C-alpha cells in the first residue's frame, strides 16, 4: 500500500463517521470488545469520547457507566448539514455538457445504473466535499461496438485507491499502475458473504492497458502478472495505450492527496460532541441527588419512602436525612462552551442560502461570492476530471470532436427580496430605469403575475382604486 494512503486512512474514517452522524460516532466509540475493556483498565479504546480514569479503574461497572455516558451525549450533524448545503449550491444549476455524437448517450446513461452524467458529477462532488478525493474509471461494456454505449463511468472512493504509480506527461499525472480495493458479495445458500478483492490497472510490456484481480492487497508495480491472469479491455478490437483512470481531488487532478474539504468542520464537531457529553454528564449527576441517612434502624429503613407523599421516620435524637449531589458550579460554563462550539461550527459552513434573510439580493450575492470561492474550485475540478476521463475514451475509440464539461460555479441567488424591489422602484421613479425594465425584473423574480407592462399597470390602478 502507498504510505500516503495509509497516513490518510484515519482521517477519511473520521470524515465518514462525522458525516454519517450520531449512530456511527457512538458505535465507533464503543466498537471494542466490552470484556476486553473491563479486563484492561488502562486501555484507551475509544476514538471520540474518552473514558475517565475513575471509570477505567472500576473493572466491575466501569464499562456500563461509560456506555451510559456515551448514550447521554448528543452529536450535532454539522458535517452532513453543511455537505447538503454545499452540494445543493453546486446542483442548483446543471453542468454544461458538450460531447461528440458518439458520446451523447452519456448525457442520460453514464454508468452501470443508467444514471445521467450530471448525476455522476453530483456523486463526484459529494465525495469531494466529504473526503476531498474520488477516482473515476472508464469500464468497457462487453460486446459493444462503436455505435453503441461503449463506456460506463465507475467511481472509487478515497479508501478504495490504495496504491499507484504515475509519470508526468505535459504537466499531468498519467498513471502507469493503480491498485483498487473492491468489496464483492458472494451468496452461499441463504447467507451472503462479503469479501475484498483488488483490481489492478497496469500497462504491459508493449504499453497496452490491462486489468487483473488479486486477493492480496500487496502488489509490486514493477512485476507484471502472467498473461493468463490479464484481461485486455478493447473497443471494436482496439486496445488502449492509456489507463482510463483519473483521481479527482478538491483543487487539482492527480494522486497527491489533499486534505478533506470539510475536515475543519469535522474536527470542531468532534470537540462539540465531547463538550456536550461532559455537559450532559454534569447535568445528570447534579440533578440526581443521593439520599443519606444517619441513625436509621433496619426497621425504619424498610419502611422508608421517598418522593411524593413519602415518609422517613427516624427515632434517634441525633438522626438525620438529607440529599447530597455533585456541585453544579461548572454547569453554566459547560453550557457556554457547548453554545460557543455550536456557533463556531455554524460559522465554518457555507451558511448563506437563507430565504428569510433580511439582506438585499446584492448583499446576499456578495456574501455567497466570498464564502464559496473554494466550492467553485471543487466544482471546476470535478468537471475537469470527467473531461480528462472522456478524453482518454475518445482517443481509445478514435472519436473526434470537443468534450467540454463546465461545472456550475454560479451560486448567486436568483430571487430578489422585497427590499430590492422597493429600491428599484425608487430608481425608476428617479428616472434611473424605465417602467418596462422594472416590470421585467419583477416578472422574472415572480412578483408580478401580469403578462405585459400594460396589464400590470391596469391591474395596479384597479387595485389602488379599490
């Protein structure tokens, strides 16, 4: 495996957990064997919430207490919320696609699930947002000719691209070896077993592209497998001299790994998860007092009742009964810490698409331009990756013609606010724009139902008189 891949595995796992939400965060925290945790008091087994020293040393009840601590905590799904918001901004307009006639099928049928190319691009953008990395490969449909749907686009997430070798050609990283982890399902009677296999993409002694599948992850890229293990995909009897695989990151194409796009949000969400666990733990123990009695006989203890209409009878002159609880001094500071972290997490997102915003459209669009600069780069990189991949397919198939994929980078809101309308009315009345221009603007943004300026003016006069 590539050392860079191994160094990023935990970070990608963190992004997956924080994106999946509370169930995954708690399952990861409690993932180790409970019996082993109880037997090894000092084992630091959990990933996101830490077991206190006192609980660790309690080998009898420590793990049960820790489970209660974890279950009381709350995880706030900022990563998934900001992901949805960011992806929604990119998907607010479809990408512009120009393809040769031989590839036009891709517009509506681009992968094995017969999804359109814009849907495939959305999948790519989604992985870019969460983990900052995804691989795309052209798969040849078996038995096809150049007149049919020749290719499918396959996607591989960051954890699946485990090893690679490349050369720099005209400023681009061109792969000569790629090792891809795949999970396949095999049915045995009523049960289904999942197992891992590794698909290796290589160039042979003559520079021709082939695939082979191995059960072991460790593959030496300098050693070619025997010919009987090789599969040469071909299009109309023609093999490729390029490996049809492109690695798409946030800012650039290539195999150099970039940091996950939402990692700052994930890290802050984990800190918030930990702070909330402490806050709820403190609140639980300060609100659940313990009854302490002095001078109570066994008979009096058996008749003791607490709660509504309860009774505690103590015959001893120095007897006493009272509730004691943990001090609540830290509760307010814990609550403040949780609220501060919530605000910080929210500030890291692209929190700009609020329909009830009091800002004018110009101000709102300015804010979008400022906060979405890196999101635009991400969208452009995803589209460029598809362009490069289809370019490989075009050279393989002998197709000529332009291949242009332009991802959406216009995140401006198209809905004007009432404040905009009032401001433009003042401009119109001051002679800065015509009535027709004002009507066109209001019509475009859904404020006017009339078909023409004359109809709108007549309607306005009637309603004013009424």
